[in-house]
C-alpha cells in the first residue's frame, strides 16, 4: 500500500496572553473599556464568566441601555400586533 504524503497545513499558533490584572469592583466605564479591549485582542475566552457578567450588568444598568431596550420592546410589541389577525366587525 502506498504511503500518503503528510499534508502541509498551516496550524494556528496560540500565543500566551499576558495575565489580565484583577477586575476592580464596582466597575467604572474605564474598567469596562479595559476588559473589552482585552477581550477584543485575546478572544472571548480570555475573560472569566464573572468578568463577562460584570460587563453585561454594567451595560444593562446604563440609562441609554434602558432607553434602547424600551424602544426595542415597543417595536417588538408593534410587530407582534401587526401579525395578529384582525377581528372581523359585523355591520
């Protein structure tokens, strides 16, 4: 049986990431930006689940997030209402 040649497929090399300094609580906008910068550079698995949750909690509590969420809820309700069949009125 002929011997197969080994394919030369370049493999992605994982680089050791620098250690992330501990998260300061309560989170400030600067701290959130620092964690997001680290995550963008090293990937989503570079943060702990606790850090991810802290970022989401911080963003959720922002007033502009609450305004955006209320607009999205209104749009969703309007879209759902437009899909419902209308009740026939008898004249």
